[in-house]
C-alpha cells in the first residue's frame, strides 16, 4: 500500500521529467540538424551559467538578468493587478444583471479579439511614455479572461442557492459574501490564472516595442543586433520557467479555495 502511494505521489514528477527529457532530445536533434547554429542544450547551459553570474547587477552600461526579470515582473504585476481590479467587479455585475450583460457583452466581444500589439500605439499616444504604454497593453489584454470567467461564475449560480438567500432574508451584501463570491470564486481564480498567462506572454511583445531593460527587450536586442542565439534561448527558458511558476501559484490557489457556503 505504501509503495502504491509512493508511486502515485511521484508520478506527476516522473511525467514532468519525461516531458523535459523529450523536449531536450528534440532540441538536441534540431541543433545537430542545423550544425549547431541553434545551440545545443549543453551549449545553452554554459551560457546560462555565464548569464547568471551577478544577476542583480544594475550598472548604467549593463543590467543583470535578474534586474531584467524584475523589471518585466513589475510591469506585468501592475498591468495584471489593475486589470483584475476592474475585471472582477464588472464581471460580477454582468453575471448578476442581464441588462448590464446585454449592454457590456457586445463591447467585450468586439475588443477581446484585438491583437495586443494594436493597443501599444494607442497607449503610447495617450501616455507619451513607452513603459506606461506596455503596462496599458498588459492591462487591456489581461482584462478579458477574468471578466468573462467572473461573469460566468455568477450567472451559473443555481436557483436553489438564490432561494436559500431569500428564505433566510439575506441582505444584498450578505448574499454577495455568503453565496455569490464563494460560488464564483473558483471561476474567478480560473480567469486570473488565464489572465496572468496572457499578461506574461504579452510583456515580451510589449518590451520589444517599448525598449527598456526587461526580458522582452533583451530578446530583441540579442536577436536583431547580432547578439548570441544562446542568450536568446536562455531568455526563452527563463520566460518559460517564470510562466510555469506563475501558473503553479494560481493552480495552488484554485485547489485551496473551493466552493463552500
């Protein structure tokens, strides 16, 4: 029995390692096929160790990879945070009121498919500042998953739950805190998880356009100014790992907060 539990405990880790090994094997084959114009995993690992030396360096002439990462995370945090503060209440209002849903939903469906890159020039024209324009782009693009999921969560509350609130004479505030929010919270967290993924993906494009010291600009600089392909791969790996960690945080929150009245 203990052996069976042990296998179940470590099975996700084994699957993860198998996936990483498969990706590394494909990467090695691509490197070999391109005659190592695309650096192999071993070559990239060597460059990664070099890049990670003094990662928090913040000199005017050189920024360490840690400094670049913090800059990107700061922009994502601001844009995602502002987007969440707006998306959650609007989503709750849309889900609980059909009139509001019918008014706002067409605007959401028109604006949601717009490419992230289309928002950057608009933000630049409004703020006259590239970093703020990239934050604006993240803010807009991270709105929709949270807003839509929050609205869906509220609109799917069973009628029996609403009847319970009426039977006990719940005030509007008590209904919101005891029924609406607990029931819709898993859906809101799903939206936040999707939104942080979108925000982290968009930051690369935003920093390529806005410049600065973030990871996105680092990729652009290395790729278009005759830089190192290995450093581009290092940046891609770091972006991927950070994206995975952000996703794992929200998966943990989803497991922690389940529906309960």
